[in-house]
C-alpha cells in the first residue's frame, strides 16, 4: 500500500472507531435511563415509607433511591435556601430547599419543595408560603446528582449554586437524615413540582447515538470511494 493511502486510511479508521464508541456510549446511557425508569415505576406501586426519627444508616441510603416516602414534622423556615439557575418553561428561578424537623425528635430531613420564579429583582428572594405547625408531606427520595463548580464559593447567603445533604448539614449544624426528599404533594404554596422522570433524556441519547453512527458510516463511505475509485487516464 502506498504511503499516500496509508495516512488517510489510518485517519479514517480512527474516526470510525471513535465515533462508533461514542455511539455505543450514548446507547448505554439511554439503557441506564430506561432501567432507572423501570425501577422508578415498580417502586411507585409500593406504599410510601414513613421517614421517622431513627437515623438511617449511611449504608442503606442507596436502597431508598426513588422510593415514595412521607414525613411529618415542622418546617424550619429560617434554614430555607434557594438553589439558583433552575429553569422552568424558559423562565429562570430557584429550587426551594427547606429542612423539616421530624415530629417528636431533634432529627431533621432536607426537602426540595419545588420551583419558584426568581422575578425581575434578584436582590429580593421570593416569599415562600409555609404551613405553620405540624405538616405532613409526600414525595420521593432525590437521587444524588453530579455537578461541576466554577469556583470555590458555592453559595451567597441563602442562594446556593449547588446543594448536597453534607454541605447543608455542615452549614446549618442540624442533625439530618442522609436523604433528600423531593416533595410531590401540595400546591397551595405556589411552588411548581413538575419533576423529570428518571428516563428523561433517553430519546436524546438515542438520537445522539444515531448521529455518531451516521458520521461513522459517512466517513467509511468517503474513504471507500477515494480508496477504490479507478484512476481515469488523462485524454490529450
């Protein structure tokens, strides 16, 4: 094989291998989302678990992923925080996180109460309607999410860039269950609770995979055309 053909062949082969691998990776991500959704649907048919004052062992946390739960207690409004950069139907806003002191104990649990619009004046945080006294809520356990941070400062006052149960515990000094509830019931407080399903994005992953496979096929066809085409002699 002439050197003039070796380099294009190696380059084309590299592109094909990489794009096929990327396509398979996207398919694997789609399958993972589907499996999560199947688990979510199966757990949704079970009665909700009551989160009580007995501390949950850290080794058991994974077993609670996507479980429907309920909790009773009092809202600690003074520890309410706002997760920034949350968009709902094209409008910027916050997720409202607030701890609930579980009834009859000093144990608390952090709750994602839902979305609220930020408004035009971001120097004033939205007022959140909160039931006084003992409240009962229903929801599901919020699975941990990965995130990237732009700097070392993750909060400014009550507005946070990223929220984790560990960070909130360190900031508030509260005794917390190692779980975060994503509230699903109640609409009187004006918060939006339209949560994405665990399989959200699977179709997008499949579409990305199709694009990578199409690119691999295109590169192979172009390589084959230029490699096998016959040279046409010049006609004087």
